[in-house]
């Protein structure tokens, strides 16, 4: 029988995988319901429609690298 700590450790190790699956599921559910979805592509922000068409919305600034031990405050 697994200890509660082992179960928590296992779940924590799989958070990125579960988050990715949840995002993918939400994406497809939104399109299936007839809604459009905004997606971040390397060259900018796009709106994707249920029929598969894509419309460029706007360019996005490059990401700001932040070291893991540093906090960044946005205002």
C-alpha cells in the first residue's frame, strides 16, 4: 500500500502532463461548442475558429526570461 506522501509525490511529478492534457481538452471542447480560441504562436496571437480558419490578431512581445530564484512584479 502506498503512503500518502508517495501518492502526493507521484501526482506532483505528473502535474505538467495533466495540465497539458487539460489545456488540450479545453481547446477542443471550446471549438466543438462553436466558440473560437486564441492561441499563442511564435509569430503572434491567432484566433482559431471551429471551421479551422485562423485569423492573425496581433504580434506579441518576446518572452522575458526570469531566473528561477528571482521574482518579477508586473504592474
